C-alpha cells in the first residue's frame, strides 16, 4: 500500500528526515511514536505533499505509484488522507460547502445534493456533532476538539485507502479521544490502512495497532508489535535515546 | 426622453460654458437650476485638476484623463417597453434582483422607466431627474446638490454643471417598499455619462435601491462622472447598492453621500469590478442621534485596473453607530486604494464606529494595494476601532484544501469566495449575491497563479 524508502527531507536548509524507511500493507494499522522534534509531523506533511518541505532523496510509493511529483489533490484522489495536527482556518467557507466540494472532487461521479446532505448528517452523527456544525466556517473559532472531530468527519466522508493521523490525540480529553477513535475504527477493514503518529500510547488503547515504530532524529530506529508501545510508556523516551541514540547518529 | 433635436454644441467634444447653457435650455430647466449649473461650471474651472501631489489622489494617477476629449452628451432611443431595450440591458435586468420599479438610463437620457402600480399607489415616486423637476420641483430644489455640492471637488463640480439623465426616488412617510428598486446606467457610445441620483426616504419608510453601471465593449476611453445623494428620515431604512461593472474603456468617478435622520439605518454596498480607473468617494453622515450606517465594499481588480475608494464615517451626532467593511482582491498588475476616515465631532459622544479594510493578493508580486485607515476623534466618550490587512493567499490554507482532493484552481476559488463571503453574506439580496458570485468567478477565471500547463 505505502512504501517509503530512504526518505531525506529538508525545511529551510535543515535536514529533518534522514533516510526514513517504512512499509505499510493493505488493511494494516501502524503507529509511529517518538519524542518531540523527531520528525513525526514532517513525515506526515511530506507524505501529503506539503509545499514548504524539500525532499532531497528517497522515494514514496502509494499503491505501486510514485507520488513524489504529485500535488496534494492528486494524492488525495489516489486515496491518501492526512488528519492534520493543526488544520487551517478557512473563513467564509462552510464545513458543508467544503465537504461537498471535496467529496465531489474525489468521486468519479458527483453526488446528488440530497444524498450528499444525508451522508453529511450520517457521518456527523457518528462523530457526535451538532447538525448546525455544517454551517460554520471551516475550523474558524473551533475548539481543539472540534477541529479534530472535523478532521475525522472529513476522513469518513472521503473514505480514503490510507489515513495518516498526525497527533490527532494531542489535546483531546478522554471523551473526544473515544469519539475520534470510534471514527477511525469505523473505517477499519481489509481495504483501509492507517499510520497513527503520536507522542503518547494513550490513543493506541482505542485504536489497536498491528505494528509500532519508534522514530528518533529523522529515522525509524526500532519496530515491533503493540507491546512496544507499552514498553515505551514504561521506560520513556530517554530509554529510546540511550538504546538507539547512537544508531540514529551513525 | 427627448422631445427635440439636441443643439450642435452638445455634439462636439469637450465641455464649455456654452455646453452647460445649451443643456439647460435644451432641457427647459427652471432658472435656479440653469444658474446652479453655471455656478458649478465656474467652480469646475477654478479648481485645478488633482494630481499625485494632492493627498487625496496620491496613489491614483489621473493625468491621462482628458475631459476635453469626451462628447458631453449622447442621446438614446426611447424604449416603449423592456423589450425595446438593448439586448445586453435586458440580460442585466433578467439576471438582476427582482424589482418593483425600474429605470434605464441609456447614455445621457432615460430610455425607459416603470413603477409597479402597487408601489406607485403608496405614493412612491421613481423617475428621471428632469421629470422630477417638472412634477416635484420643490423637493428636488431643496435637496439636489445638498449633499454633493458643486464645490465638493473638481469632478463633483463637473457633474453639477453637466449632468444629464439621473434618477429621483421618493418614498413617502411610513411606506415600506418590499421589493427593490433598480436603475441601470448603460453606455454604448464613446462619450460621457453624468448621472445624478437623488433619493429621499421619509420618516419611518423603508426601501432598497440598486444602482448599476454597465456598458458595451469599446476601445476609446469613455467617461462616467456621477453624484449620489441619499436623504434618510427619522426611523427610516435605506439599503443602497452601487454596482460598477463598466467595460475597460471607462473612467469612473462617483461621490456617494448620505444624511441620516434620528434612529435611521442606512446600509450601503459599493461594488467596483469594471472600468479602467474607478474613484468612488463614499461618505456617511451620522447626522442625527441614534443613526446607524453599515458600509460594505467589494472590489476585484485585475490586469492594470486602478480601483480607488475613499470613505468617511462622519459622526456629527451622539449615540450613532457605523460599521465599515471593505474587502478587495487584486491580481495581475492592478492597483487598489482604500483610504478611510472615521471622524468624530466634539459633540458626538457615545459614538460606536468600526472600520476594516482587507485586501487579498492573488498569485502575483506585481499588484499593489494601498490601505490607509484613519481616525480623527474629537470627543472623549467613544468606541472606535480600525484595522487593515493585506496578504497573499496562504499556501498552507491551499494545501489543506487540496489535501482533500480539491484541485488547485477550485481551492483558490473557495478561498476567494470565502474571503468575499464576509461581505456578501451580509447582503439579504439573493439575485444580487448570485450576480456578484458570477462576476467574482469570472474574474478568477482559470486560476490566478501563472503556471506552465
């Protein structure tokens, strides 16, 4: 599904990702954990084609296709999705209008307005969102929790093949975290893969990963099963630094 | 509506004292008006042409404007019905807001006007200015030139001296006109058009008036020079829309001033989309306690257009409120100028006044937006604020939209519509909103960033 090889990324001349490799199979949920500054958010943004990062080396393949030269909208139409850590506020554009435009952009045939309306209502219900929410301007004045729910709502509407979740759990209380996790689990199945990027293992209690990777200084330094997340929780990131810090420097 | 052949002097280029006199006699005007025109002509001659050295014209170069090149007057055929109007005008009417009264000024003359029975039965008068001079001379004499006098500036002086056509709207006390009233100024000759709009809304009355400017495509420069005077009585409501969508050969000058009665509300919307160069002065006089003025502006400049708005929120009386929001987009090598002043006179305590100007630059480094918000406060118990921003479309915002599968051009469109939405969402006129959306969409075209296909 997703294959990243030897990925090197710079922003404003500083190298953030230093030869990262990762493979995600169809139907798999991967968690990437790491301390602040390890390059987690850079990885998610680069996967989606963020204009401010420079890829200096390496490849990203999605469903066998090299996506490196594709713009963000083309990646999305292939089935990639990024749940942003800090979604942009777009004044004057309502959530409903945005969802309509997005859904019709990824679909081959436009959805009839009534069907679209029903779909939005149905997905908002899953996310426990007030129907009035659809008329608000995109992310404008949203609380942190509302923004994250709105990200997952978009994911449910677009039904991607691969979702990258950039610290979707950060700043959420337990109720919001459960709702967000429910949204992700809604899509879980043999055709849906996800990369959950997080600092804490808390979200992994609700969305159980098949694989866990630890990221440090722009690389994945160790991988394992879901036990690795628990181990990390016990021992903390200092343990990772002691254990793998030298490997990351080499 | 012409009765006789226009005198020769009106058919030659440029405006002189002879032209002004000829207009008066051709129109069979009362002596006071003929005298007023001459007085205005003298004011026009005495005032120097503004240059970049004048503070109010610092960013708007009008050195190419040669008034002597324009025909002062162009007749137009009368239309018996809407079906006789030029096709383009019929299309504008069809695409516009539903109306209860309509007036079409074709070049220098009124070609057609209609007032629905239901509205005229209530005593509403909507007619061209010369008919109003015959039938309602007292009101016209009292109000005309009261708000935009001949010594306001060089262009106002010229408009007072050489105006032709124009419209007069009178809404009697307590009358609520539910369906908007509309006028179109249509230009299809290379010449000039100098309409005056006079609106008198009496105590407790309520009306919406849409004033639209459009023209046929032409190469040679044409000249539009208007004056709009809005009188709104105690407790009355006026929504006034000025929609300027001239073709690119037109140079547009207009001054819109209002006077607000006690506890009255005036909502204005000034739209500038067309013309080569457009200069509009919009001045709201908060002349009585409790008056309220909402001032909205929307402009979209492209190619080498220059769109200039000078606004004034003139707080003369206490307890008045004004709220200004002007938003503009710029692409290509265009220039937009906004200069706004909130002035609070010494007696105007408890004033509540806001002013915001925002410019959005679309994928170019060659456009130039000037934003000059100003406060002049001479009272001590007031709430005033002003703000101004100018910025490019945020590439992170575009990335966010595109990451949902929305192609770049579509994402850009969403951002621009969103930007203008703050203004258009405040206008309760569906037909007008759709018209503006179409115009904005046309301006965005195939996307605003130059890209290699």
